[in-house]
C-alpha cells in the first residue's frame, strides 16, 4: 500500500510540474512597416512585449540576418505582467525593398520568435517631397 501511495503522490507531483506555465512573450506587433526610407538614413523600431506567463522571462540572445541591422534588448529578467523591449536599427544603406528578420531567443516554451522590419529604401532624391 505504501508503494502505491508513494507512486500516486509522485505521479500527481510530476503532472503538476508539466502543467506549470513558463514565461510567455506577447509582442504588441511582430512586424513593423517603415514604408519608404531615405537611403543612408538609419531607422529604429522598438518592439514592446509583455510577459503574460507565470515565470520571469529572460531574453538570452537576439540575432539578425546581416550587419545592416543592430539589435538591443532587455537584459534583466522580465517579471510576469511587466514589459520589456527589443530595439532594432536598420542602416538603410542599399536602395530597394527590405524584409529583415530579428530572432529573439528566450526561456519561454517555444524558445524563440522572429520579428520583422520591412519597407523600401529609396534614393534620397526620390524620397524628397515635390516642390510643386
């Protein structure tokens, strides 16, 4: 009987642990559209998130696809119900459309989420308003 009771307690304890909710990142937006950006003019967007889970969230790393984008992120744990952010600056050096991924790694259930910056870099002369 002791063995059965011990096994039952262990089973209930393990099932409780498996249902524990980790930190959850809820971003206000996952894609930011800059529209037309003058060539050579860096643009920055701050992706704000809320931890909607029950445990603190720690952003372990943020990666980008090229040297044209620079990320800065919250380094301290973000407590449940609190907000944090990931800022990404795109240098807009090359003319043409862009869609830059910003991948956020954390201790959440999925482990990562990819955010996007997009728009079109236009030559400075094309970005100036008409004088007509």
